[in-house]
C-alpha cells in the first residue's frame, strides 16, 4: 500500500490585502516573506513575470488578464474576458522571449463552449492586449484538462492537452492526452519526434509526448543547474488518485489510459519519476527552483495542489530521480513529504488552493491562491522571497559580494573564492536535504579556501556565506 507521509508542515495564514506581508521561518532556518500582491481577483490560474518588474496573471473566473507591478503591488486589467463570451476562459500564459525588446506578444491558451482549445496571440500596446490571432485550434479537449504552456530554451512552446477518460491518448491521430511542441506561430516545431507519416491529416507532427491523462504543470530546469539544465518535467492529475511527476523525453508514452502510476504492465511506456501520492491532492502548476535565495528549495520541483494541500516540494537528485520518496517498497514508491516539504496557505482560517507556480530569476516564488466559501471563489496572488538575497534591489546592491566555486563540477578539491571583508564570517555547506557537510568561522581578510570533498557522495551542494546581515550563496556539483 502506498502512503503519504506528513511529518510536519509550514502553515501560512495571512491577510488578503494587497501589500500585506507575513514573515515565515522555514524548518531549514531561512526566513522568507510572503507578500500579497493582488487580491481583487476571482480565480487566478497561471502567471509569468516579464523581466521588467511586472507579473502577468490569467483569471479563470472572469476571463480577465491582470498585470501587476511587483514593487508597488498595484495592478491593471489589460484584457477583459467579457469580450470572449460565456465559458471562454484563459488558462496558460507565456510571453514572447523578446517581450521587453520589441516583440510585445502575449500567448494564452483558452477553452471554448464547444470543447475546443485555442492557442491565441495578442499584442500589448502599453495599456491593453489587442490584435487577437488564433494560432492553433485543438478539437475535443475537455474543459480544465491540461491547458498549461511553457516556453522552452529554443523559443518553442510546450502545450498540454488533457484527455481525462475520453479519446484514447495513445492514438496518435488526435491531440488529446498529448503534450504538443509548436513554434511561436503555432506551427509544428522542427525536430518533433513523431513526424506525421501514418495519419496525413492528424496531429502527430505536433506531438512531443503522449499517453497523458491531465498534465497540469510543466517545468524546465534552468541553465543554472550544474547537471539537469534543460530537463523537462510535468505533473499530472491521475485517475482515482495516482498523481504523477514525469520526466519528459521526446516521443515518450506515459501509459494512460492503459494504466496510471507505474507503467510496468504497458510495453514501451515510460514510468513516472515518482507517483506523487495515492492521496487525492490534485497537482496543478509547477516550476523548478535552482536559486540559492531559499537554500532549502534549491534543486527542487515546486508543485501547487488543490484541496488545500499547499505547495509541495519534490526534491530532485542530480540524476533526475526523486530524493524524498518512500523507499520501503521500491516497486511502487510514492512521495514522502517531510518537515520542510510542504507550505499550506489559508486566509481567515479557510485553506487555499494553489493553481499557478512561477519562479523568477531572483529566486522569488509567485503563487496564485483561491479559496471557496459556499461555491463562491475569491483569489489572491502572493510572492515568497528571502528579503536578504532575493529582492531585486538587494540583488543589484550585492553584485560585488559574490561567492564562486571551481572547478564545477568538483572531483576532489573545491576552490571556494570569497569577497573580502573586515569582519569574521561563517561559511556553511549543505546538501539538498539540508544536512550540513562543513561549517566554519572565517577570520577577517580570508578570500578563499580549498576544501576536500573526495569523501562526499555525488550530488549538488549549497555554499552559504553569512557576513553580518548579508547572506551570499553559490552551488556546485560533485
């Protein structure tokens, strides 16, 4: 029998007023601020930052798209969903890779009343979204099934199309139960693994992976990861529980609807990295965290959930495996949630669902939260950040306070280079599970040291330098 372990959790109860902040101490010792950026929203779903200080959010309840100034917690509606008509709702949102430098295009996935999925492109004119262009239409996609998107490093889009219990997702003539890869113009991306040879009018040449039930979240490991950069993960809502974390490989068949969870009985199918749990937590959005701003989360897939189950941390090892799994039954291990692996949110003692998860380049985590009372939904958008190292102003102010490790990866001896200081400092090195590998006080004037790691196991390690009120971090692999 598979089990979900709840050893302890962090519960964040805070105000829904925009600009209100709550300080939370994580079990690993890092203090983070949880700030409400926007609260006048019905059912916030997906979100993305634009690199220019603004956060873009889709509202599944009203059909609106909201643009939020992160620094001031002020917002404006840049698109009003009343123009779309009943049941036409936006879900996923992606910005053009050159959005802030001459290509102000916003990509949105939306549903229609007759079970169609549209990939739509808009142009932002500085105040609102205009010039709607439908780039791709997918028929027979159940409402709420998948509909998320992700921009890949090669400037193509991954687009998730769910199937639930209809339209066999292993049949390549349809887009149901598939993750598609398309260009920014909505065309099949060059190099897709399943060129259309069998079905001349089918969706096969769009397909990147298939055999999915309801892929709700997509994540790309950032280039800053020393081993897994560019790796693709998805989370999936299973039938009768059995939610999944999948590592996506081109042309992979993930087993639905022949099976759910491990795919041992489906020839040629790809098993999940780890079933999330047999409890029905309903995973939603996800993103991969590689920043050292919140060291406890470095190297983890952060997964939002419904049913008030909070933000779940899935620790990913250098080989792409899940580290916090219950290994008592290796054949069907499931996720084990430890003391610092879950953060639950509530407003006025009502648990909140998490739909969207986004990590920006400063290591800040943005979430869309919704609570339901008597079938009425109210939502808010929050930001989680380390006030010492992940605030944009702090980031710019500490450019001279860098820590570096060479070579990276390290074989036997790590050369750690430190900024100069006139006071004593503390250096601490931990693994991704938060275990201390080395800790020492450095006398003033020290600008580096050689550290033998020859006896350390292979993995990713976090270097933290505490200098007064400043914390500077770096990572290295062995």
